[in-house]
């Protein structure tokens, strides 16, 4: 009798603990709104949720890099666009000058000053900095990439950051490529051509030459002698080409940001389904657990009373 009573009591204690744990579990789920209160509640769901959270953390990290790179690319595109617009304006004047052939000294001086000022403007744009970081100096960011005569003094190695798995984009640029530097002289082709034109105008003003020399003068560009307008076009087209490259990179980031935002929303929905409580389901489970617990107490009390009656017989 005693052994039987002890076994019944032990069984009751075990089931009592199970039912109390269930009631506590569902009560907490309702109170916190979370279905996974500990990893043991659902190991597979816990691991899946952690994996999705890790993916979202990577998306957020890449997103921060994208925002930074996008700011850099926007600035770089703006500077190159300014240089292209200045170059296109200059080209009109070069063509007009080639067709005119003769200018009085006053007009020649005005035109000379115009070319010099535009050259300075182009170099200023090429030396643009974000904070103290020069965009077009490669990894050499603390000094101006271009000297006052258009000579490139930056590095060819660029700085890049990851914006997606296996995808890196520039935060600094090789100015030698993006600004069209002449390999023969290490000078920007645009400014080198302007210097040549200014030199011919000076000779014409001083009487040691004529503007007609503009039609015959050549510049050695990357191992080939070309006339001034052709040289200028080579430099201008190079800048336009790399402005388009940056524009493509900007579009790439914008597309990736859209995809990442969509993936993050999708992942958050999955995490919510794995972790968050279905209120109706939790309330139903709590009610079931409470009913089962009441039934357990009732059965135990009945068995205990029968056992005591049997004991006094």
C-alpha cells in the first residue's frame, strides 16, 4: 500500500510539473508575444531564425557600405560631369578658333585668359575632396591628385569596399584613368591640349608665331602624334566614358539596395513566423493546459481519498 501510494504521488508530481510548465510557457508566450522562449522550445526554428538574423545583419552592413559608396559615386559623377560640360564648352571655342585663324591682340588675350581659367577649373574639379580625401588620387588621398600643370601625382591603386558578396565598388578612383592622363607625359590630356593652345596664342600675340599654327600643331598622346582638336577629343571622350562607368555603378547600387530591402522584409516575415506567438493558438493551448491541470488535481484527489478509505478498512 505504501509503495503504491508513493508511486502514485511521484507520478502526480511529475505530471503536475509538466502541466505547470505548460501553463507557464503559454502564459509567457501570450505576455511576451514570443513563441520561442528558449532554444529547447524548437531547436530547428531557433537555428533557422538565427541564420535569418545573421543574413539580415549582413544586409544591414552592406547597406551601410552602399550608402557610403553611393555618396562617393554621386560626388565623383558630379565632378566628372562638370569637367565634361567645361570640355564641351571649350571644344566649341577651339573649333571657332581653328576656323577664325586671325584675332586682334585684345581678343586673343581675352581668349587666352578664358582657356587658362577653364584649365584651372578642370584641375580644381579633378582635385575635389570629400572631407580630406581626394576622390581621384587612388589610395593617395591626402594630397591633390593633379599639379597645377595637370601632371598626375596620385596613385593607380584604388580603394574599394564590399557592397554585396563578391561585389566591391570604389571609394577612391585612379585619376590617371578616369581623367584621361597621357601616358607619354603623365599629364591630363585636356589640360595639356589647353596649354598647347595657350602657348600658340602667346606666340601669336608676341609676333613669334600665328594662330594658323593651331591647325598644324600636334601632341604625342599615348605614343601617337595627333592634332590638337583630336587630342582634346581623346581626353574629353575618356572622361565621358568613365562618367558613364560611374553612372552604371550608381545604378548597380540602387538595384542592389532595392533587392536587399525586399530580402530583409521577407526574412523578417520568416523570423516573425518562427518566433512570434499566434495569440489565438497560444490562448487555446493555455486553456487546454489549464483544463488538463485541473483534471490532474481532480484525479489525484479522488485517488488519494480512495487510498485513505482502503487504509482504514
